[in-house]
């Protein structure tokens, strides 16, 4: 086993940080490292927190951290910001109390931004979760900005997902329409100290009423995260949701679905890499491009031609 993985399993924060950097930067040794890490994963419970920028996700994470630490749970926090090309503390580290938590040996906080593609960010997030899982965290909180498809992909790696809305936003219904409805296991109306929270709660409930045939109706909680109000109820709901998933067999189901997706993705990733490695070595890709540009060939047959030239079909036995 590689030293870095040994150190991780022995509880080294430095090893955890370095491993996350390696998955984030698509280090060439990443695959072997993840292979060694994998047998030590599967214990952590992953909670996703999503919502518009400024809705109070980080403040809520901060409060939940305190709550969880008071129960002596070991917690990892990953902040994912697809709009940032940087990582290492940008969206979470700016919060003073968060920095205090960062001094706690049993809390590990890390921000991640897009180095490469958004798809890459979702994968890096999943891999960072694996690292923190093997590191021994009981709970991993994943904060993601926004409600786009990439965030939905990131959220799919969570066991329970919390969607944060605010009364002032006025965009709550819109947010729900943007496909967030399906991924929310719990709604939190934060900034409940501001006017209009009843309306937002009513809107969410109306939406939920229209959604039929669900074994779990997402609860709607109100919080004032800057004052720590309503956090206990949120924590209760999260634990209830976890119990529901475990007792109904749904947790097994969603984790199996996740494995299915990951295996598919891995196979596609390997095949794709293999193809491009060979294409780079053996084929004048550019000359094919020129042919297509000049209408001497079409991209459809060119793709076949390419695969034939690298003997993609011939080496499958
Ligand atoms: N009035 C009020 N402001 C809040 C509340 N929670 C967070 N904020 C403020 O909203 C801003 C954004 O909070 P933050 O947690 O960084 O939001 P994030 O972008 O979703 O992570 C900060 O200035 C917070 O102080 C709340 O419950 N009430
Ligand atoms: Mg934040």
C-alpha cells in the first residue's frame, strides 16, 4: 500500500489534503490511490446542501457542524463552486467560525473549484468524498452553489439533500421549477428573520402537494442560521430522512444506483482515454479534420475510419 494511503488511514490530515489535491488535479497515480482507498469506504453518510449564492448555505453548514460536533461526530465539509477556477478555501474559508472549526482535529474542510470541466468537478467531488470517507468521517457535508445540471450531478452523490431557499429571493418557485424539486429531501427556508417566509413555505408546500406518490414528503424547515435558530429541527429531519432511507431499503437502492453510474462512467472514461492515447500516437487527426472541412469526407465515416486505423475493433478478443 502506498505511504500516502497508509497515512490517510492512520489519520493524517496532511495526507487527506494531499490526496484530495491529487484527485482534483487528475494526478497520474490517482487511479491506484483510489483503488487502495476504496475498501475503506462506505461508512460515511453524505449530506448535500444546495441553493442560490447568498442563501446561507455556508452559515447553515457552520451551524450543522456545531450540532454534529456536540454529538462527537467526525465531520468532513466539501465546498463545491463550479464558478470558481480556484480551490483551497475560497467559498468556505471566508467564514470566521468555519475557520475555527478548521482547527478542530475531527473536522476537515475543503473547497473545490473547476480546474477542468464541470463533469470533472462532479467526479473530483465524488473522489474527495471517498478520501474523507476512508479518513473516517461519519458525516460529509457537500455544499454546492446554484441549481444547474452540474450541481444536480454533484448532489446525486449525496444520501440526503437539503435545498436552501430564502424568503426575500422571490425566486423560490423558479428554483423549484429548475429541477431541484426532484432532488430535495428537505427544504430549508433560511433567513426566516426576513419578511415573507410564510409565503415561501406555502409555495413549497403547494409544490409538494402536486407531487404525488412519494414515500417521503420532504419536510420544510425555517432557520435563521446567523443566530443558530431552527438548526436542531433541520438536524432532526436529516436524521429522520436517513432512518427512512435505511428502513425502507432505499439507501441500498440509491447506493447501488450510484455504483452503477460510477462503473459506467469508469468504463467510458477508460475507453475514451485508450482511444485518444492511440489516436494521438498513430493517426493524423488533423488531416481528417481538414478532409471534413473541405467536404471530402463526413465526420460520421471519419469516426469509423479513425477507429479502424487504431485497430479499435480488432483488439477486442
Ligand atoms: N438576515 C439573515 N442573513 C443571513 C442568514 N444566514 C446567512 N445570512 C447572511 O447571508 C450572507 C450569505 O451567507 P452564506 O452563508 O455565505 O451564503 P452561501 O453563499 O449560500 O454560502 C451572509 O452575509 C450571511 O451573514 C439569516 O438567517 N438571516
Ligand atoms: Mg457558501
